């Protein structure tokens, strides 16, 4: 039985196209009997990385209560990630980048000696046997162009953590007319069906 970690990051609530696609994925995995761990990073935001939190995540001996809480949260998030056979992350495009909420999650799980380590040959990811699905929604068309900074960044980060198998579900042109939006969402839903 698969363990699936699902990360929503849209700030649009019930109007979110990425959340609608994530729900289709979640339903498909549930039908397969998968165990789902779901986090809505907008509804329950994680702390923004600060100097104090960064110091704590590196293993400081003398920590404040706030720092201890941040480390405990980071440990919990990393446990969820390590337990996942599949990581599904929503990455709607906001101003040519990923949502702040998703970046906060990345900052809390990317920890030297825990999810990656440095060696003489460079960094080595410590997250093993996990594949990822990125669901990205955009108002315009950006795939395979210089304006798509999201997917190269997310693939770089995931690879750094050890996750090399990454599928991307695109739904673009969602603000370029109803017909475009309808076609793109239908194509994304078909792709999702083939991935489950």
C-alpha cells in the first residue's frame, strides 16, 4: 500500500485550479487504497525561515522555545516526507515563482545531515524511494520557456534531496479565455489519470 504526501499551496481556497487537480489525484490514490497525508500550506502556514530558525535547524545547543518548536515541526515534516512513496505538490505560478507557502515547506525540510549531506563529491540526497508529482497551474503559457522558473527550481531542489523521479502536470493559459482553460484542465485531468 502506497503512502502519499500531498502538499497544497494555493491561496485561492475553493477557487484554486491546482487544488481541484490535487483533489482528483487524491481521489485516485484513495481508490487504490493508499494512505494519504495532506497538508494545506496556505490554510495552515509554516513559519518563514529566519536567522534564529536557520540556526536551530543546523543543530544549535542553546535554543529558545520558539527554536525548539521550529525544530520539532521540521522533524515532523521530514518524517512525513521520508515515509512517502509519492510526494504530490501543487505549485501554482505566482509572479513567475512558486507560492511562498511552498517555499516555506522546502526551507523546513532541506536540512544538512538529515535530508541531504555534503561529501567530497558534492551534496548527496538522503530521501530515498520517493517519486514526485508536481501540479502546476498558470494564467499564461510558460512551459519550456525562460519565464518558467518554477519547474527547473523544483526539480533541482527535489534532486538535491534525493528525489530524481519527477512528473509534471501542467495546466496553462487558465486566464486566456474559457476555451483555453477548459481544454488545459481536461488535459491535466487526463494526465493525472495516467499517473495514478
